[in-house]
C-alpha cells in the first residue's frame, strides 16, 4: 500500500513512517525542504526499526494554496495528516493558516484521490465539558464563535479544535472515508524513552528536574493523559491500513497515573523530590498572567488545559487494538524510559552510568 503523510519529520511523524515501512508499506512524505530533510528522515526511520528506502519525498507546504504541490502523486491508499504548527502563544492568523486552512487542503487532496483520510486531532475533542466552557457545543459545532474560542484557548488548541470540526464536516459533505485519531499528550518511545525536547512532557520533566515545580497544578484528581509515541504510531498505521476502523480512535492510556503520582514516579528516577502540595488551577492561571512569569516558570497558561480531571471512554480503541493483537506498553515503564532519556540528554550520562 502507498501512504501520503504530512508532518513526517515531526516526533510522531517519524515514528509513523517507521511503523508503516516496517510493515513494507511505501510512504510519500510531504516535506517543506525535501532536499535537506529526506536523508535525515530516512536515517531516523532506519534507526527506529523502519525501512528508510521505502520513503519518498515530495515538496509541499501546508501554508501554500493547494499545499504547493507541483509533482503528480501516485495512487494513494490513504492520506495521513499530522503536520501542524505545534507551539504555545501562536497568533490566530498563523495558527489558522497552517492548522485549519492547511488541514482542509489535505482533506481536499484525500477527496481528489478518493482515499481514506486519517486525521490527527487531539484528546481534548472528547472533553465535552471543556468544549462547552470554550463556547463549542459538540452537538452544533458549526454555530461556534471561533474568535472567542481563540481568545480562551490560545492559537494552537483553538486551531486544532476548529480544524477537526471543519474536517469532519468536509468529510460528511463529500462522503469521505474519514478516521480521526485523537492522541493524548505524547510520551517517549516505550523501548528507548526518546522524547523530543519540544514535546510538552519534556518541559514538564525539565520543570521537575530544575526545581520549577514547587506545587502540583490542580487537585489530586487532575491528570495529564499520556500515550507512548511508538504505540500511537502503531494505532495510526492501523487506522490507515485496516479494512474496518472506528470513526474515532482515542489514543490515551487510562493507566496514566494522576499528575502527582506521575511526578513522583519521574522524580524517583531522577533522584529528586516530587512536589506534594497543590496549587488550584485558577490561581496558577492568574499567576501566569504576570508578564515574564510563563517564561520564567517554563509554563504557558494554554498548556494547563491539558491537565484536567475528566476521565475518557477508550473502549472502542481498546477493542480495535485487541482485534489487531496490539499490546499496550506499560505506562510505568514508558514514564521511566522517558525520564531516563530526559536525564541522559540533560546530564550527558548513558542509562548505565545514570543513578
Ligand atoms: N505531541 C503531542 O503531545 C500531540 C498530542 C495530540 C495531538 N498532536 C498532534 O499530532 C501532530 C504531530 O505532532 P508532533 O508532536 O509530531 O509535532 P512536531 O514534532 O512539532 O512536528 C510538526 C510537523 O509538522 C510539520 N509542519 C509544520 N508546519 C508545516 C507547514 N507549514 N507545512 C508542512 N509541514 C509543516 C513540521 O515540519 P518541519 O520539520 O518542516 O518543521 C513537522 O514535521 C500535530 O497535528 C499535533 O497537533 C500532538
């Protein structure tokens, strides 16, 4: 089978390329600078156990009309859309251009190819109380006043929500074969702990290691749901390749500990003390409005939304994974490996020397 992928060079994307090529699928990656990015990506895919030579690149950009594609594409079995601007404090215009307009251009490509669209959104689309608070009624999302949502949620989250809601509507209108994968916050590779330093979990570990986390955000019930990046990549591969797939796959490990025990686990691997007291979210959010404090604390108010007390129904994904005999890596191990990888990056010590 042949798959088209956006965001292939990203943390999740290169794991998806490895998972697809490991199963002998051909991948066409849309890259902004194929001449400088393809070689590195092939090497990364090889080192993740994939087959880099099964990867071809095509020049394209989510910010360009019709993705800036100038080369004819082969017949595709599915389009996998991961590409996005993933950052805090994105301005509305920039976030919408790449994450919303770009996503709809990718959906249009899948329509023209008459193939499946595997669309990567996020787990907060299943937190209906949160959507309501932002002003999105999940029953009538087309009535949303988006400028309000952008003010309340920030550019990244708002644009991801808008993109998913508009892509769903596009898929319905054109009877597209549409699968939405909704990842939790991504943790490191379950075997190696590899975790990019731009990932939110990396920042949390960094805050813990550097003593910037004196108190735990929220309450005892708050958690930051996680999914190991290689496990997520397998879910995305199956979403693209299986004959029958649920419309939505919530990729979230229910075994993720609540935030305080998660920090305690990570701290024990760092030889540090974890915070035990709590700071209520509204107090923390108010503090983070003080200019300069977000940068000093390495915490941005928008990031706090992802730490919340809501529990999620993951039965459909669990059944799907059982059918395909995919085992879920143990979250305790994933947290340990991610922390070890973080410490190794930070201290320069190998895992054997560490501790
Ligand atoms: N990581 C998480 O915790 C998480 C959780 C839920 C959902 N997601 C979603 O999963 C997807 C991938 O996340 P990630 O963590 O892998 O992100 P990432 O490491 O930041 O990768 C982003 C990717 O998007 C590409 N990209 C950015 N702007 C582009 C543009 N204008 N045109 C084409 N490509 C562009 C980047 O390409 P360059 O290399 O050229 O910059 C890169 O390949 C995103 O849609 C994100 O919203 C992530």
